[in-house]
């Protein structure tokens, strides 16, 4: 059996099992293995695109690293360029999904600062060493929500994105927080690297 990865690189089942030995006792175990490998899911004997896409990213110096899992159904990732003055000045282009999962690792916490402005409902996590802003978080209802800056993704290009410009001027604080609860990543965890 040959499985094609997202970048169309063929991977044989033998090569896959030799790099990650597992005793597969059922079709569901095989589906689980394939999903974890980021290759695809078996559906009626055919390989289809995975229900989850795993993306790694980091600030320029690597102090702030993240692992993002998105339930993406298409080949391209929807992203939005925020039109606020801060995001325009540093080129912030973000993506999120309410069913996504984000794990952020910080090598040197003292080298990360948070910046707030405007409604002061979002924290822009800025690396003090390189100046990049890989993650933005917002707390609402006792829960942390996040978006990630696609310019910090590793091994992806502009061709991988469906880009739109957004304008949130005039939005009330309540509607802004409600929008984030609906659209931002809800499974967020920070930890040491």
C-alpha cells in the first residue's frame, strides 16, 4: 500500500511502519496511526485528507514555539490580515479555528512581553529578542482563546493560504469577546520548552 502525504510524497506502508513500529490490530488503529502521522484517513479503503492538520511555528529566534492542530477540510488555510494599526505595522496575519488545539512552548519566559492596546482585551505575545509576535491571546469567561500569526509558520508559503482583510473598528468590547469565543482557538496551553 502506498499513501500520499499532503506534499504528494509517496510513503509506503512498510516505510511508515519501519519508522514508527506499531502492531495494528484493527482498521481503526490504522486510521489512528495515519491521522497521527498527518497523512490521511482511510475511508472505504481509500486514503482521504486528514481531519486534522498539524502546523509548527516559532518566532524568528525560536524562543516562542508553537504546535497548532487545525481541523482543516481544504488544501488552503483561511487567514485574515487585521487592519488595526498595530497589526498593519508588524504585518500580523492570523488564523484560528474554535476546534483547533494550540500548544505554546517558551524557552526563556523573561524574554517575552505582552502588549495590549485599544480595548485591552488581547495580549500580543512579543519575543523581546527578535520582536516577532507569533501568538495573540484573549481571556473571556475564565478561558483563554488564541490566534496564531501565519508569518511564523514553518514550511508553509503564501500559496497555502486563503487571505482576507478584516476590519473590527466600531466593534463593542462585548461583541469582540463573543466573536473570539466563537472563532478563536479554545484549547490553548502554555508551557516551558
